């Protein structure tokens, strides 16, 4: 009887895996979160034992290859900007009017003292294109049914994680949790997604919390305050030569990449 039950369980698991395409789940979730383009205002709270700080940020993305982030506050860092074009990244510092290229070797270093890395903020890597996907199981979490997917890096992909475990809601494929492992299989950090609500034309998680395993009391929380999806963005926002102007123009939410003002989005 036990062998029969075990065989039935394996058959059911195989049938479930055949119905669930993990790559489609990851692609749909990423498409909802990224859109064809985004314009966003967000608040980043860094909560460390040694220090706490809050930053207000504005960001633009276009596809998977271009992104720009401008710090709105605090005042001493207002206008500091980070620009990514494909696999190249630059930081602009208005006080010294210097534009400095960020080498790919430091993409996993902290961005502005937070638990998010340069790679996280600039969305250099992509779960849907840089990893292969294996469905592990479905599980319940409160009222939600979640799909757990294991993401393994593709050969020569520009990533450093040895593995990422990815939980997505089966109802809409939106992410709920990600676990990041190093090349030796050690869990390094967790990223959770919460407070799902409608922003612009879709429902997305609006609060992201990242925690490093080695410093359990430290965390960084990002809250999406305003967002526009899939608007046309003028190309100059993603030009290195325009970074100085973008760092100043981007401080005005009424000025942006589309005709619609970000300051009136998601009231």
C-alpha cells in the first residue's frame, strides 16, 4: 500500500509539473513588474543597527537595457544619479560635477549604504533571460497558492548567484519571495514582496524588503509611491552625455519622459 501511495504521489507530481511551465511564470511576473517602461517615485528606508536613513528616489526604466535613478532627498545627496545602458553603469555627483563609470566587478556592492546592490537597483540581470527554471512544488501561504521555482544561472550569464529560489502567486504570477544562494549553496539573503495593490493599470507588490542572512537585524525596505507603466520615454533620459541635465530635471516630478506628469500619478 505504501509503495502504491508513493507511486500515485509521483504520478500526481509529474502531472502537476507538466501543467506548470516555470519559465512562463517567471516571464509573466517579470513583465508585470518591469513593463515595457516604468517611471517611478519610491521611498527607501535603510534600517541598520549602526544607522538609519531614508532616501526618496525617482527612477526610469526602458526595456531590460536602460535605467536611471535620481536621488530626490535627503538634501545632501539630491541629484546624485545612477545610469545604466546595457551592461555599463555610471554615477553622477552634482557637487563635484563628476561622472564616474561603475565597473561590473562592483555591481554586487551596496548602493548608497543600503542592502540593495547596484545590480538590484539598476536591474542589470533578469530572472527570465539569465536563468533556467525548474518547478519544485506548489504550496499554500494564507489564502494564496504559491509556485516555488528554482532558478539556475545559464552558462556565461552576467550573474553571480549560484541559485535563486522564487515564489510566485499562482493567481497572477507575481513574486512573493526570493532566496539568493552563493555558488557554494549557502543562503545569503531574502527578498520579500508585499502590500499588493493597483498602481497605474495593474496590481503589483508595492513594498520590497531585503534582509541579509549574516545580519538578521539589518534590512532595507523600498515602498513604491508613484508609478507609470508603458509610457513613451524620451531617449535623452538614458544618454550618458545628458546625465548632468537629467539629474537636475528629474527633481521636478512634473517634468519627465512622457506627457503625463508623475506627480499626479496614483493619487
